[in-house]
C-alpha cells in the first residue's frame, strides 16, 4: 500500500494484538490505537476516525459483531473481522451489520492487505447506497406531502353560490379553474356545451331583434290617412303643425 492506512485494532489478547499489529504495519498500515473490548473499540473509532478497524469476534463487553453494528450507526467505518470461528451463520450475521471482509487468524501480510482493500471498497459502495436511499426517502416524503395537499380538495371548499369562485386559504376569491390548477396537476382547455350554446344564441337573437329599424319615411307616409299633412318631428316625435 502506498497510502498509510490508519488502522485501529480491537483484540482482547495482548499477544495476539501484538502479532496483528506487526502484520498490519508490514502490510503498510499505521496502527493508531488498540482496543481490548468491543465497547472500547466503538469509543476509539468515534474518537480517532481510523480508515479501517481490524475487529476480533470474541471480546468482553461487546463482541465484534455487536461493536461493528454500533460503529456503522454512530461513526461508519470499514471493518475487517479477524477470527478463527468463520461459520456460515457468523459470516451472514456479520455481513448484515456492515462488515466488509473476513480473515482467519493468524493473518498473512498479503491477505490482510487484500482484505483491507476489499472492506474499504465495499464500504464506499454501502455509503453510495445509503446516500441514494436518503434521496429516495426525501423524495418519498415530498410526494406524500404533495398528495396530502391534493387530498385536502376532498374536504369542504368554500365556493360562491353565484359566480362559483372559490375562496383560497389566504382569503382570496379565485376562479374555479385557477384554484384547481394551483392545487392539482390538472390543466384546462375551454369550450362551450350545447346548452350554453343554445342559450347564447337566444340572447344574441334577442339583442338583434331589439335593434331592428322602424319603417322608412315613404312607407310611413303611405300609411297615413288622406288629407293628413302633419309632419313628424324626428327629434322629439311630436307634430310641427300644418303648413
């Protein structure tokens, strides 16, 4: 390793810890601390922020799997389990709590270097998945909030009995289509129904009939009795008398 990986060793046996430290340093690691039980391993990880933790399984206070689980919650860090008890059940349980690699005791220099590299790579993948999950949860909450706002339209909506405008939460009266556009994903296209079209045609015809002109002067003169020479004042509508 070109980079000096900061390493924390968690091992309750002093002699085994010495052996692991020697192998780790030969593999290019810098040992920044040694814990003798699971609880101390959690505390030192939070305090020292190592690049990797070499974790024993059988330890006082907390075992290696319990300590690894707490570490991933409090201060996520790559963990390599060093154990002589590599049963399938133990491997499955350790993987579930975020352990990145496993190595049998006593570790060899090359194998330890490879295990550390694998654990750190897997840890990066887990962080990416965690960030993606956080984004997904945030978007889910935003969608739920949006759906909650839309569902409020199913409650009581104050609407004018005359003009059909709706009163918003801020007290403003809005047209129905404006209110629905703001509170839903719906949009509007306008047309006219047959009933309204018929009513509009009747109104137009009524207006046209009221503006029809009276009979022209020639027809008016022809309709007056013979001998009546009274002229009509077009301004006042009254007679001016005979000439």
